[in-house]
C-alpha cells in the first residue's frame, strides 16, 4: 500500500507535541476497537511527511493502563503507516541509563495485566502467533543507531525495558526485583503497543528517554529533576530526528 505518511511517531509523557512539527491535516480514524487517544496529526517535520499520535491524548488524559492501544495502532495502520518510532519516558535502573539520555532498547519484559494485548478476540479469528523473539524491529533499530553514530550523538544502543502497570511508580523493592530479572529501565507503555504493531506487520522501535533514576537508585525524590532531565533528552531526540528522518522514511510498497 502506497501512502503519503508511511512513518509515524507515537508521543509519550513529555512528548504530546513535537518540536518543529507543522500539522497540515488532522483525522479522527474510526476503528473496530473504539476511539484512539487522539486524532492522528499528519504534517511536516524537518521537511519530511510524518504522522504523529500522542498515546496519552493531546492533554495527557489517559493513564498507561487506560490507553486504547489497539485503536491507536489500528488508526496508524489504517492511514498506511508501516514504520513506527515510539517515544517513551523511562526510569533508569542500570548505571549507564543516566537521566537525560536516550536508549534504543532491544528487549522487554511485560509485567502488565488486564490490558487488551491482541487483535484476536474470538475463535473465528486466525490466531496471530507472532514471533516476538526480538520485540523491536532489528533493522529499524540499526538505522536509528547508525544515524546517532554518524552525528556523534551518544545513545545507549541496548537494554531491556520493564513494562509495569502504572500509573503509580514502583517501590524500591520492586526495582530490585526488576534488576534481578535483567531489566535496565522501567516504563509503562511499550506493551501491548509493540506486540500489536507486530500483529499488524508494522516495523516498531522505541526511543526511551530517561527522565529519572528508578526508585531506590538515589537518595532524593524520584521525580525531583524530571522536567530538566526530559528537556535534555528531548534536545538529543531532536538532533536524532533532524539528522535521520529523511533517511528513515520507507519507500513505496
């Protein structure tokens, strides 16, 4: 399917708007799964056609467990999106996951519950036994990392994302458990988003933005410097987007 907007960015906490994005069209996409978090905004970012959907809504209304992930991904697929960059605010667990940094995770562990995580809802549907060995598209991740390297932008090019239920933050004991499980960062929104994208055949990668140290990793309130750290991460993200967008857009299919 050929489309004017094959590339989409899903915005997370701190990214309900994109710096430099100029919308030219707004569309509420009807889906069999209800209403998406927001209308899909289609426009121009650094001279490149981009679709944008803030997963928490335009006014950050939807907590992580209340987001209609199925409608969001279906809406993007319906307008022809084939590649997704998901932005996500996370807490750093391992020492290299420093607040203000960017991470391109390669693995995840799902600790959520009660979320609608598949488009298969009845025994008349074909069962989507997707291969989820690598939950983030490896070729797409490689492009992101190559762009960062080309412009001398330091990013962490690996990591396991612990997806927790929210909206509360974790206890220090829970973070110790996640660390024992092999998790490097903690957030609340990559699942079921990544699995739904895989069911729809979309290439999906995450750019995690470290807003804070996870609970118990410092002797100060967890969210004390969140705004400052997110601004630092957004500055790095903008460099990445400006350098890479024209190279990342998929060709006609």
